[in-house]
């Protein structure tokens, strides 16, 4: 009870009748008993209704609104999700480094073979398209020399085939990175769904008033006019 000494007056109102109640004011046990009775009455009759999130180990503060407590739980869940995501970062960084090095090697291989194919194509164009056919049908070259030209053309086709294989490998390496990104996105989504669900697990919490929480600072006896 919040009161001030100015709430009381020493002079009785005019015409007031005063009666002494049936209380042993001359005994200290009366005052001590009154203190115990006050504590017992408050201890058994009062509870504090709060909110609790056991998953996040959070309890609302007295006077904190449900909206404010929910926002606090969500912020705690975001922080926990970020901390959990750091463990994923370590795992994915190693995998990404391996895939990127593999992709870089595939790209260099493609570039080298493309340069080789371009050079060979230019050589064939300089020599003239249909050269082997012309020489053979015209009867101007021996079989041995024509066979050598054919082998060079075959070597060019071989390089082109290797280029096609290198391009396939390059695309596979690119696809591996895309698949890993999709995997990471799914892991992050699952992680956030888990912590968001935890943030929403809020239940009421009744906190009874304990005797250790009650302190009687002063017992005051006063008379009030009844008529």
C-alpha cells in the first residue's frame, strides 16, 4: 500500500466517535502476527501471468506486451539461426573451393582446345577445302601423301572431339556449383524454418508470488471515523 504521512491527521473530525477494537495493542506479538498474516494473504492470493519460450529460454518481462515478447523471440531466433548458419559456411566453403578449382581447370582446357581447333581450321582453309578430293580424283598425288593429309584431318577431328568432351565437363562442373547452391538454399530454408517454429512456441506462465518476494516495510495502526 502506497501511502504518505500527510494522508493522516492527528486531529479527529468534529463529532467523531472513537472505538478501540478488540486487539491486544499492548503485545508485540499482535504486530508480528499481522505482518505474517499480510505475507500469507499475498502469498496465496497473487500470481503474475507471464509468457515463456522454453526453446529459446526466454521469459517475458512484467508489463511486456505479447507483441513485444514475440518480436524479442523472433530476434533471438534470427541470431541463433545465423550462428547455426556459420557451421554450414565452413562446410560449404571447402566444397565450393574444390568445385571452383575444378571449373577453372575445365575452362582452361576448353580454351586451349578451342584455340587448337581454330588454328587447325585456319590451316585447312588455307590449304583449301576439298584438297584431298581434288588431288585424289585428279590423280595428281600418290596414295602415301594423300594418306598423310587425311591423317592430319583426322587429328583435327580428334581435337574437336576432345573439345566437345571438355565442353561437357565444363558444363558438368558448372551444374555441380548450381546444384550445391540449391542444396545450400534448401539447408538455409530448413534452418530458418526450424528456428522460426521455435520462436513461435510461446506459452503462458503463471508465476506465484513467493514469500521471499514479499517485504512488509511498515505496519501502521490508524483509526477511521465510522459515524
